[in-house]
C-alpha cells in the first residue's frame, strides 16, 4: 500500500513538473543537439564522473556547439540551454536574466540574485573599485608579492612545486588586506588575548583611563602589521581551509543534477557542515563589521588615499559601509554577502589565472624571455619594488595574461536564468525558468572571432589589432554584469608575476624536447590543471 502510494506521488510530482514548466519543455523540443538525450534525465548523465571527466564533457560540448549553436540539457530538476557565438552576448546584458546562484545559499547567501537586488547593490559595489582605491591597493599587492618571492627563495631549485599552492596563499593575503584589513580567527584571537593579559596585569591598573586606551590602540596597529593573515607562511589558515572545503562542495552540487533538489541536499551531511561553516565565517565577519562601524564613527575619512601608509588604506569593507550610507545603508548581513563575493572572486579566480600563466610560460621560454626584456626596460637592474605607475607599462605581460585567460578561462561557463521571454537571432525564444549556460571556453576558441589559430597561444593577438567584437573576450564576463573587480584582478596578477619573474625563470616540471602534450584539465566551479600547476624555478642571474 505504501509503495503504491509513493509511486503514485512520484508520478503526480513528475506530471506537475511537466505542466508547470510546459513552456520550458516546448522550448527543448525546438532545440536540436547531436548529443543523445534520454527520457526524464535528458543529458544529465554527462555530469557523471570525476572532475577530469567533467572537463572532457566541457570539451565534448564545445565540439558539438561549434557545429550546432544550441544544446539542451534536460533533467527532472533542471533545464539548461547552452549558448555560444554572439547569441550569448545578445542576452547577457538583458534585464531578463538573473544570476542563478540558487544552488549555493548554504555557502554564500542569495546575493546578487535578482534584478531588483542586483541593480542597487551594483551601484554601491562598483565605486569601491575606483582607480583611486585600486592605486592604494598596489602597496598591498607589492608587499605580499615580496613575501612570496622570499618563500619561493627558500625552496630548492629545479624541484617541481605547485604554483597554485603559493599563488592562492598570496591572493588570500592580498584580498584579506584589501577587503577587511582584519586578519584571521587565530590572529584576532591572539590580539584579544594579548590585550586581555595586559588589561589584567598589575601594572595596567596603575595607568589612567586615557593611558589605558592609548596602550590598547598601540597594540591593535602592531597586531595588524605583525599578525596579518600570513597565508603564505601558514597553510593551516582557517580561511584557506574553509574555502578549500566549501567551493568544491558547491561545484559538486552544480555538476550533479540529482543534488539540485533542496529536499535531498538539505538532508545530507555535507549541507549540515556547509551551514555550520557559513555560520562560523559570517559571525566572525559580522563582528568585524560592527567594529569597523564604530571605528568609522570616531574617525574622519582621510581624503588623501593615494599616499597613505598601508595600515591607513581604506578597505573594501570601509568603502561598502560608507558608500551604502553608513548605519542607514547596508545591513551587516548584506555587507557580509558582498564581502563573500569579493573574497571568493578575488582569491580563487586570480590564483588560478596566475597559475595558468606560470604554467604556460614554463612551456614557452621565448615568450617568457620577451616578458623579462620588458621588465628590464621598466625596472632596469634595480631591485626596487613595483609601483602603480609601472603596471600600465607592462603591455606585453598584460597581453600574455589575457591570452592565457582566453585559452584557459578560470570560469569556463557562466550560468544565468531567464526571467522574461528573450528572443534569439536564430528565431528561438527563451522562456522564463530556462537556465542559460554561456560557454566561455567555446567562445574563446571559436575561429569566427579569433582566426584559424584560435587554438594556439599567441599573445601578440592582443597587441596587433583590436578584437572583432569587444565581447569576444569574456574572461571577466561582459556587459552590465561583468566582473566589477576585473581591474583589481589584472593589477594583482601583473604585480605578482612581474615580481616573481624578475627573480626566477619558470621551467616545466618535466623537461620535454619533443613538444609538450596538451594540459590535462579538471573542472569543478573553476577549470584547473589536473597536476596542480607543477613547475620548476631557476634563479635568474643578472645580466
């Protein structure tokens, strides 16, 4: 009896899903695809397998999309249309789309989820990336780049190492310094412990109230400078552990349609852990926000942000609080959501992009030599640190970074959801509820926009002429919803790469005289090298 009822219930739910999304299913019938689909699950079986298998699915879909401009991936819980060519670009800027982040609320919250939420938040977020702020952040990039060089200098030469391991620590240090200026659970607790011990010491009781406050104020800056995140020196950092666990789990859910159901996912142990992790991170960040609000109330903003010492630089957190209207602006939760966007996007994507550049340069010594010649022109034989004014002069390095991101975009696909009817040039009309997957990998390798050598690594293409279409390069997305921090990412990558390349040569992990095999890639939320970006370093000898 119970079994029969459950079967009946499943049938009713399937019929209801079919009826409630009848327009979506009708759309699916209009789209043709060379990839075989099965009843109910559609193409969901393509998501099976490990991350390396998912990369080959991405590659396979690329080959089919180039022959047929749309691909329909149907299952019980999701319906996605793959778009490539300029059809994707026609709709990216439309208000009919929203970010489809509904699968990640346990990790990130529903930030930037609908147009009504996204538009006002975007207006607040974009000014925090203004050039004056970015110029002040170069000081932080330079300092942490110098630390990275020191850490790399401790390693044995010609021994394979993971470039990603070191770059992700660098980007975490840099983003923590620019986003909050508060650093780590451990170091904050250590700072509090130091203050507590002093406050309860016998000598502390002899101070006047004014002297007590001054003593504590002197400790805080010292702790800020001496006990920063130091992710490059401590791989056990709580933030690194949190992100290294949380992001892959989000990717697993995205790539496994049977986990898209909230009813199923919320009853799994991984969901419980993600919720606890989110609560842990968010409570910590909320305390930082409250402390920063109090600090802003008592301190007048310094208008000269260009020549401030690092401890006085206005961070993203301060910018968000001030730009949103202070106490009358964003709530603490809303600021946490925005900071999570910055932390996630600013850390992993930049680390992956920089790692790909290093790996590709190890395979192209002639390109690496051109970069070094450019560095010699800008810096000469001096050991001085890079400045904001140096970065625009590194044009060839800029082209190398862009060409690497073209061939190996850290985020190879973008997912959006249609809110209104959107007609495409092909005559097909996307209906509300349809998922849109923009295939950046395919777009970046399409000969229609990049020529017959689209599969080749040729940085000069970004120097020789302008792109046929400005939206053909979508490493940072395109249109109103592009990455607000793309200049931040480029400046960070140029700073760290120029600093490291002045001291070291990048060599392949395994020497190869007969040509390198194609990179073995994996795909979760981001595309990465399966071998974790293994390279070797060789110290440069000054000419």
